[in-house]
C-alpha cells in the first residue's frame, strides 16, 4: 500500500512561478497525493492563479502570517498524508514520475526519506544537491534541502512543527530536533525537485549570508543541552565564520577582476 503524500506549498506574491509549481504536482502519475497551498495574503495575481487550479488542490487559503514557518505549520495542520514534502512556490517537481518513484522507495521504516534536489540558477546552471542523512554532520549542517525531504507527519507533529521565531533556518532546526530525538533517515540518489535560487536563503551578498549564518548559530545554541556540544559549537563558529567571510571576499574579487569561471560560486 503506497503512502499518502502531502505536498505543502507556501506562497506570497509568487505569480511568476506558482503556476509551474501547481502543474508539476497536478500532472504527477502518482495519484495518492494531496496538494495544499498556504498563501500569505498575496496582492498580485497569485490568488487568481491558485483559484484557477482550485479543483486540483486539497486545501488552500490566502491570509497574512508571520512568516514561512507559520505558513508551513498551517499546512501541517491541514495535511492528512503519511509523509509531507514542503515545496516552495518557486520550486517544482522535476518530472511526472517523481512522486511515483518516491512512493516505491518509502517503506515506512524511517521517519525521513531524503532525495536529491537540482539547484537552478538565474543563468541557467543546474547543480545537484549533495545529501547527507542523520549523523555527526547533522549537528553542524543541514546536509539536505527540504524540497527533497519526505518527513513523516507523525514525527513532525511529535516535534511540534516548525519554530516560528526563525525566519530562515526553521527547516534545519526541525531536522536537528528530529535527529536529537532519535528519528531515522534513508537517502536516495533520485532527483525529485528543482529549487530555484531566488528565495530568502539564496541571497548572495554578505549581509544575506551573515543573516543566515547568525540564525544557524542560533539554532545550534537553542538545541545545545551539554557543555561538550557548547564548546564544540564555540570552536566551530570561531573558525567557520572567518572562513566563510574570506571565501566570500575571494569569490567577489574573482567575479570583479579575474572572472575565472572555474571557481565555483559560494554555496
């Protein structure tokens, strides 16, 4: 028996991309699914597009919220699926067999199933994500993208959903809490979705990077319950932040003066 899969999409003024997101779910060959859209009170034509496809949706609402985490929690409360995928309004499922293949792999033995994601950059480049399941790395980095994570609804509910005080790293916070609470994961090489590099976590200026790293540090502190981990994080951030800033400066210098395309963009 295949699991019921809930796709939860959060949107706000997303008229440029939302239709592709909806169609990528609606055209799936796998039918044991539901699509939920939580819109933050869009003022452009997003709501009109959602209404156009309302017969393809299990639930949708358009109303103000405090941020993405709160909107995702609204979606969780409406979801009936065994496993949940959070697909942003600027992302889409990569092909019509994506969910079918996922359902064949989900056997119910794990709390989280992790698949690969393809990053789509404004210049047309696509780079496959590098995925890591639960392990030592989870204490320091997310290791995968929520656009490729199929989380057990029961696990998310047991953890209380997303922390609405976080604006960027709420997905990492949930992942870290799941790991610390003994959840299990399984990884697969299948690419299931395309993630456009246009969202809040995709800013390429240092202010954007620092905002993301500062909140990531906040997640670490929040979830630290031992002096050993506290010291490990203190050493980690003492080294990591200077490294990221130096790397940022080197790549910015390259882009402005050397234009060496063999040097990868800062991830």
